[in-house]
C-alpha cells in the first residue's frame, strides 16, 4: 500500500510539472495567429504536433498540453522557414495540426 501511495504521489507531481519541451532558436521567431490575420501570408506547409495526453493513468491538463503542442508546432514551423502558425484542428488524443505560414514583418 505504501508503494502504491508513493507511485500515485510521484505521478501527480510529474503531471503538474512544467513542460519539458523548449522553444528552439528557430521556433522563437514563430508567432500564433488566427485565420483572419494571414491574408497577406504565403503558406509553407503543415505542422503535426503530438504529445502525451496521459501520464500513466493520469489525464494531463488541457492548458498545459496546449502550451506544449504550441511549442512543438513553433519549433517545426521555424525549421520549415515559417514565422506564423494557425491551428487547423482541435486537440485530439494529444495531437493537433497547424498551418505554417511565412508572413511579412
């Protein structure tokens, strides 16, 4: 019983930690936009971001997962030469699709 409680405590602490995904140098110059803000932009491609929606049996928080998916999408967009991302889907099982665009400064 003691080891079970220790495991549960560890999992709760683990799920409450900040994301381990950092923004790369390329991703730092990528911004999040809406579809109404990209009329003057050139589409570069699509970024598929995915992360774990659960840690063991503990469901991860939506806000924390969204932040991690945004960081991953920004990193991928930056490596593709884009400077703007726009969500193209909702989060489903830890996955989200983003449009990648190159917009004038």
